[in-house]
C-alpha cells in the first residue's frame, strides 16, 4: 500500500473528540474536582494526590471517594521520584507524604487513616475497616505485599532463592483466592447491597495487586491472571467498572515507574520474562493479561484511537518542545504517527526521527495522559512509524528517578 502524506494539525483537530466535563461522568485523572451531580458548595473534601496517578496509596483513597460518590476537589503534588516537591505542600505537610486529605479543613495523612476518617464522616463502603473480617483481610494484603517486594526488589544470589521467593508469593496469592472463593465472588467483601461495587477491603488490595500483575510480568515473566484464576475473575469484575478503569495504570507505566519508588526491581532473565518485557516496551502490551476491557471498548462511542489523538493535540506544543530531536524535526513524524493511527494507512516519517518517536512511546503515562487502551493504540502507532525509519531507540528510562516525567511543563494546560 502506498504511503500517504501526514495530515496537518488543523485536519487532525477535525478528527479529535470534544473536550468533556471532567467534573462529572466517568472517573478520570484530569479532573480538579468531582461533583457527582451535586453543587460545588457540597465539597467538604480535598484530596492531595500525585500528578502522575502513580502513587498506589493515592489510588486507594481516590477509588474510595469515587465509589462513594463524595464530592471532592483534587490538588496535585509532585512525587520526589519525578521532581521537587512543591513548597506550598511542604508547608502544609512537612513530611511530603502522599496522599493527604482535608475534611472540613481537618488534615489527615496516611491512606488507611484517611479511609477511617472518611468512613466516620460518610459511612463505610461495605464492611467497616475495623470489622474483624476487614482486619484479617487488611493483614493478608500486607503479607501479599511483603512477599511481592521480597521477590521483586531483592536480587537472588542463587536459583534457590529466586524459587523460594516465587513460591512464597504464590502462597499468599492463593490465600487471596481462597478469600474470594469464600464470598462466592467476585469480591473479597460482598456485603454491599449493590454487588457490582467492591467494598473497602477490595479497595485496599487493588493498587498493589494491579502493580503486582504488571511488575511480575515485566521482571519475572509471570502471568498472574493465568496462574491465579480467582484473581483473574476479580480483575475482570473490576474492569467492568468505569471507576476502576479511570484509575487503572498499564504494564508499561508500572514497569518503569516502580523502580525509583521501590528502590529497584530485578529481572530473572528467563525466556518468558524477556518476551513479556519486550512486548511491553515496544508498545504491543500483553492483551488480556493486562486488561479484559478490550471487547467492551470496541462498542465505545469514542474509540481509544480518537481519545489518544485528543490528548496528544491538547499537549502537542509541550511534546514538541521537550522531544530530544527538537520541536521542528519532531513535528512531521508526530503528525505521521497520528495520521497512521487514525486513518490506518501507512504514513512515513522523515528520515532520522525514530529516536524522537520512541522517546514519546516510552513516556506515555497511564492514566495520567489517557486510558489504557488509548495509550496502547498510540504506542503501537509511534512504534510502527518509528520502525519505518529505523531501529534507533530513544534515551533509556532511568531506574533511579523519573525526572524525565517532571510535570511542571504540563501544568495549567
């Protein structure tokens, strides 16, 4: 098939979706307030969370507020791994700890304490957090967390150490499955009248089990959902819910945001690990291992490709300015990738631009920038366009910090 010319920016704008009202509708990372049909004067809660939606403890509080439909405003703060903490926030919270919440101007930090205070103010989401069953499950979440950390974050000096750490993780993953089975599924807490919504103990498990799924695929070659079918069913139930999908990260984002947060993640260098990490890095992702949402998205009014187009157009000037090959040289290849993505026709980039395309491919952040499937479409388009130029990679992603993701250039857009 013959290559077509890249669309100009005005023609691309004609294909983009209309800007939505982020204060209402589906859960999203772009909102600065959430109202759930209520007037702004009903807002009593302010959530301080990280700019990138990478923080698992912020995600926990975020999910709870969304499922309870509590009006709240959001103020975004820089995590230390991708920039300097704002002085205004350090004056409010000297430790810099995230998340923080203000309820009627009363400041609370530490996610579980926050949830307990929210529960006092607004009632529980399912079982109260200090119910004996909830306490048992919260303890299990910490055991599962520690087993994951021991496997992921400590190098194995001999194969036996790797195998023991793996077995220990599976032991606690099976305990989580047993708890799901005991409730007849799909949740750990099925006590709500609306059984489509999980309870608070599920909310506490979600952030780190999501990150386990991503990181163990990338660094250990583990297909968590295949190895643990009850956890797979739990994920599938979550992925039917707009609230969860609005906060969900993807494998690429988590694989590369975790090392600076965790102090390092170690690959086992198995053939499966290499295959999985390559597929994640080149933009293809891991299909249903990553999300079961694919078939549902085919029926969406606004397709993931168009969502991705809209998000790039919103930030295109900053993306052009920050690209390592320079704004002028990156303009045509970026338009070529977007043209290929939305028209599904070959569109060749200018020569010598693969590095710039792959730089952007590697720095799409989910859900900060766009939903998971939109990011997958954009990464594929950037990689296909880059491949038509050559094999040159962009600068590698640091495992010590993510200063390449400094949010300052994208504020107030």
